[in-house]
């Protein structure tokens, strides 16, 4: 289901955008986002000329076009549609989310009976774990927006459950990234409710610090000895070692990087760390599991600057939203960036579309009459 979200959102975006244009409701893209997104797409596309990522780079860049753009246009066309029409979608979306939570709980708590029913006998255990972890992260990202929708519908108890139930579920799952994302969202939401300016400043500082200091920070984390701490999960220790390896490679091609998806073929990345109590672990498992390190490694300082400008342009747009949804929008944006500091690859379509869909839920909340 998480992997199916990308094509599903793309079809939904294209359909709604086409119908909106047919009825003379045209997208209203933010000029700053339009410019920065165009520049980033141009630079990442140019990197195909020198990438060492092979055909995967072409696939990734093509994904930007048919995943990012339709989703962004959908968010741009949303304010042009009638609020009453959009509000009628909300109960269906909340009902679908409730079904998803029930399915996730069944899979998580009962040993994934649905997966085992349809999976082949040769499916390895690690793939079953990946299925749960992907769904857990998407659930964590959608919990806050769902709670906002219920709050706006005056369903205060259900709004609380929309956060508490996912929090309990991801807490007992194997996805530390999902738990961190949801806790990060709640923490930033508390700040945003007190002062959205402080919350936006924190997100902006995180973006700038991440793009500029990710290398030194990765090396420093390694020096603290976290990779040798047997009390930490294996995945966390592995990431510390991988980040340190990537930080050392940032100087190879500092300005232009190894090209889109170049993480897959970085020299030395196919080697192994020898961890005494664990055994051999790959130095660079496909990607760094860190948004900032991956951007710097693959697109260099130029790409990092453009990516930072794009993220800041999005942040600027979020600060201008309806005050009723602005705290959740800022918190979701910050949590999405935070999750990508240690979970999955920067360009994975299902995760990007999950973030866009969660943003769509926040946008729909503005169509509901203020309960106060």
C-alpha cells in the first residue's frame, strides 16, 4: 500500500487538475516555489551528464516530473475549488484512514497475517519488516493532519485518538524513524501553537544547518562513540558509520557531486564495516539515509544551495497560510524533513507522495468552518 501511494496520488492529481482546468479553476502556483523548483529540476537534470548512478538516475529524475509536479499542482489548485465541494471529501478520507489504521494494527500486532497470506514463500523476513516500517512512517506523517481535520469537525476526542493510537502503534513497531517523526511533529506543534514565527525559524535554521554542516556533524557523531554503543539499535549504529563514510566523500566533488543517484556507486561504498558484536555491515547501502548528506554527495554545493532555497520557499509559503492550519502545516513540514535525516532515500517516490498527501489533508482542513 505505501508503494502504491505514488501512482495513486499522481493519478488523483492529474484527474483533479484536469477537471479543475476544464471548469476554469486554474492552479495558482507560488512564484518563489515555481522558480526554485525549476532551478532544482534543471540542475538535477544536468547532473545526468556526469552521474555515476547509471539508469537509476534517469528513473529518479523522471520521477520528479511525474510525481513531484502533479502533486505540487494539486496543492496549487486546491485553494481555487469550492470549500463546500472539498469539505464533502473529508469524511471519505477520514474513513479510509481509519481502515488503514485498523489494517496496520492487524499486521503489526498479529504477525502480518495479510502479508503472509499473499506473499511468496521465499520472501525474506527483512522484506516483511520493510513493509511495516514504510506504513508506520506514512501513518506517523498523516496522524497530525487527520487530528486537525477531526478537530475542525468538533470531534475533539476522536482528534486526540487520531494522534494517540498511531503513536502507540509506531512505538511498538520496528520503525524508529516513524516514532521520531511523530514525536518531532508533536514537539514542533507545541512550539508553533505558542509562536509560529519561532517554529518557522527553527525549521529554517535546521534546513540551513543541515545543508552546510551535515559533513562535520556526521564526523562528530562518529567521534562520540555512538557506533560502538551496544545499547543502541543496530540500524542507528549502522547509520552513524555510513554518515561518517559519506562525510569523507563530500570533498571528492564538492561543487557538482557524483550526480543524481550517484550514492549507489560511490568509490568504496561497496565495502564493509567490521563491527565486533554485529559482523560485516555495508559502508553505503544504496543511499546515506540522510537528506542533507545525499543532496551534498550527489548534487554538490550547487544542488545543496538550490535544494535549500526550494525548502525555504515552501516554508515561506506555509507561514502565509490560514492561521487555523498554519501550526500543523509548519509542524508537518518540519517533521517530514526531520524524518528524512535518518530514514530512507531523499528521492523515494512513495515517501515524497506520502508527504504531499499529508499536506493535502492539512489543506482540506482550511475548508471546514472554524469551530470556534
